[in-house]
C-alpha cells in the first residue's frame, strides 16, 4: 500500500488532542482524478502557503502511484499551515503535460473549497474518529470537480466497463495480506491470484446473479443455466483456495451496513489465521471496499478518516461508503467486539498479527 | 439439554481406544418416535441382555423429555452387553398405554436391526469421530420404523405444519446459551425470546423468500411487497436484539456444507462474546440444526456421533445432516481452525467459555 501509513500506528488520543489545540500544523490535501500519465496536480488557494491563488507559486501534489489511463489516481500534499483558525479557500488544478496551461477544477469562484477555521476547535475530545494522523490533519479525500460535468458515478462506470471489456482483473494491495479488486473472470485470473499474488482465500460479495454474469470459467460453462454457485465453489476447491461467499446487494448502503459486521469479523479472522485474502465484488469499488474498510475500522480500530485515506490512496477507484461504515460499527461491537479485541491482543502478543501498513 | 452429557467433557483418545478393545461395555440404544403422552418404548433382541426376544423381559427406555402429541420424542437406554464381538439382532417396541399390547417396529424379522460384532474392532485409532462417550458406546440415533409406512419426511412435515397452523414458535435448548427452533412469527414471539428465554441475538438461515412467507410482524405489513429484509432488520433493532442473517437454500446438503464454516465460526464467536443465541430457519429442523451441530463439532471439538446424540436428545425433531457436517469440517479448519482454537483456549483460561453441557 501507499507509504503514507507505513511508519507508525494509531496515535494515542492524548497526543491527538494536543495537536488539535495547536493552530499551526501540517494539513494533508488530497484529490482523486482521472488523468493520463505525465500529468501534474497542485493545490492553490488564498493562503500564502497555497500560493495566494497564483498557480506559479502553489505547492504541487504527488500521486500514490503513477497515473494510468482509464483509471483514477490519488494525489496528496502535506502543507504546513501557519494558523488553522483563519478561514481560507482553495482549489485543485492540473495540467496533462509540463507545457500545458493549468486547468482549474469546477466552473468558477463559487466552486471554491472552503476551510472555515472552526473544524480544529470543534472536534470534541470524545470523538473517536480523530482526523489527525502522524501529526498531520487529514482533510477528507475528494474528487477533482470536472468542468465537463462528469460525475463520479460515470467515472466509476467508465473504469469498470474498460476492465470488463478487456476481460481483465483490476486490484490493489491494501495491506500485507489484503487485496481488493474486481472479480476473477477466467482460470488464468485464478492462477494469477494463487501463483503471483500468493492469495490463499477469496472473499466474494457478488450476488449469485452477478456471479453468473461475470463467470470465472466461461469456456467450460458457456450455458447460462450451468453457471451455478456450486460450480464456483468447486472451481476454487480445485485450486485449493479457501472461499467465502457473502452475497450482498449492490448500490445499497443499508445492505452494506447489514453485511459489514460479519464481513469484517470473518475477514479479520482469515487474516489472523495467516490467510492472504483477495476481497472482490464485481468492480472492486463498492461492496468489497466497504468490507476492507470495515476490517480496518472495526478490527484494527483505525479512525474512519484514516481508513478513508488508506483505502483511496491504495485503491483510488474505491467508493468510500462512510454511512455504511458508521452504521455497522456499533453492531460489530455488540456482536463480536470483545471477542475480537481479545483475539487481536492475543495475536499481537504472539507477534503474528499484521499491522495495516504494508 | 438432556442430562446425558452434563457430567463430563470429551474423553481423551487413549481411554477411548482402551474402551474399544474391551468386549464388554455399556451400549446406548436410542430411538426417535412420534408417540402420545403415556407411551412406553423398549428395546428387545436376541441377546439375554435384550430379553432374548421376550418383550416381558426386555429393557425399557427413557425419554429425554416427556412425550407430547404432534412432536417426536427421543428415547434411550444404556445396556451393559457382555461380549460385543458376538453378532446380535434387535428391534424397538412401543405401547401407548400400560394395558396395550407391545407394537413392534417394521413389518417382520427382515426389518431386524443388526449388530455384526465387528464395529468395535474396526474403528481405527486415527478415526476422530469416536463413538464412545463417558464409557458408553453410542449407537447412532435412529427413527422407529412405522408399520404404516410413514416416512421421516412426512413426520417432519406433519410436525412443522402443526407448528405453522397454530402460529406457534417451537424450540429447544441445546446448551446454556444456545437455542434452536422455528422462526418467530409475531411480535409476541420476539418478546418471548427476549424476555423469557433471555435471548440477546438471533441467527437466521431462512432465504428472503422464506422470511416473506413466515413474516415476524404480519399485522403491520400485511402486503407482501412491504415484507422486505430491511423491515426485519429494523424490527430486531427495535427490540435491541443483535441479528445475523445467513440466507441458505433449504433441503441442500451442498449449500449447508458451504454455509457451515462461516455459520459455526460466527455462532461460536457470538456465544463466546456472551450472547444467548436463538438459531432458526423455518421449522428449526434442517439448516439451523446443521449450524448448531457445526458449532458443537468444529468449535467445541465434539465427535460427530456425540453431536448427533446431543442434538437429537435435546431437539428430537432435528434432522442430522451428517454429510454436510463432515464436508464442512476441513473447510472450517483451513479458514478459522487455528484462530478459533486460540480463542477457545483463551476463553477457557478466563473461564468464560461455556461447555456444551447445560
């Protein structure tokens, strides 16, 4: 995964509170954008630290991995801000090659992003979802506002259709033993999972209908009615891969919230049992991302905003369903909280449990 | 649950092997039958210990709980057999009141049950599913052969239809914190679970279609299309009951085998986390019984035949899907085995994990 989160664990709450009382601190700006290789992205704004609206003087951002065509990339910059109690405005700008002009996001000044100067002071001490990690205040990852009015949804659809058309499998590593991606579509993909990625277990959130549409072995079962769930179970058995299937309806925050406690608990147990897990749904954007976030949030106890950064920086196409993640948290706690905590502590004692950093 | 299993845990393999080499030992005969209150059941056979085919001299059996009309009861007798290497034959007999004649099961001598004298010696040392518990050799529970040709399936259907017609909920306690039963059909049932049984969590294996047909709150949602899964989630939330739903197709050993590792693992974690769990499907006969058996077998490590006895003696209407139970075992081991073992050991150290005996 991205190096941003490799060097330390979660801060204790005390040091976070101290940080929040400081007016001066680093702020992580981050943005996700569909851009071709060779692109630059920067953040420009009203503060001197942000170039006082001059693109020639504003700080540039770095991608978590080099941009590729047909998929989004995640860009970030840590900027030291002198006084965070002062309101300011900002925007992201990009140029696709060094000699091009900077393209501003949105339509004009009414699309400016705003920092009201109050957030630092308004975070209560009891708020678990602290926003500071490793001494840096994390602004939520956002998407570059396309001037052509391209929506996030159409971006994701464009990405997924391109994966599907190429009969491809698209994935990212989120931590040492955790991959999130699109469904395997062929025996070649299954072999790749096992032999290249060293995956030992798959966790699937497709509905049975989804799985029929995106069948992992179409050559042997061209007929629709022979593409049964059992054939898929048998297929993974043939490759000696453990397989957990939790069918979940797509595009539904409510269904994800219902699925999340079980999914996160099972995923945590598989990883703690030494498995390298490939979590997938259709595109590896919604349901599987939610499950991986549930694991990071409920099992490893990372704050929600940190999980948002971890997920988007390692898999920029991820859709972060914060509502589902928050809704499932207390349910996880009631069902498995204490037992998972003990399991985790035991694992740490034995030094066999992996940190989220890769 | 039945007192048969309260007094000790699993024997170690060495003492079991010693037992198996002994020719003389107690044998537990057990039979399940639909009989009215006031019935007696006995086992009669060719051995002197079994009355030498004379019903006046054969040993009587005891029910695990008093028989009720419209549901089966479980009967057993522990008989000391002098030499188990000698083949013998036997049958179950019953009479519905003390002055009635004994009714013999089946049609005639070709329906005799047979002990070939070889089973005691043919159990290999490596066989995990030992058949001796607490010094008693457990014969598998069986069903009284109805002379009218009534099948086990029609018995179960008769039981379930009677529960459904009475708009009832039928359940049994399998261990301290584990109940197995039919689906709740009304708010009154949910209140009963919470307030009388002190249940804190439900684990449901109905399909969504099953749940629509057997809706727990029909008064508020008489319209079919408003009986959504989400309404059920919200209903249990209203009663502050934790709720896990693992939809599983009925009447399918394969689907049960696929579901079992996850179901057993989750059930074990819920119980270890202090929950009192009500496991249900439609009738509480197939899928929910399988899940409870999975917990007893994979999590508590009880041998398959003991689990068969535990389940049928506590819930005589249970259908024991041994094929699914055996098929899911190695899958459970691969996915969660080591992590569950550590969890269990930790629980035992803290003295907070329940034994299967009630």
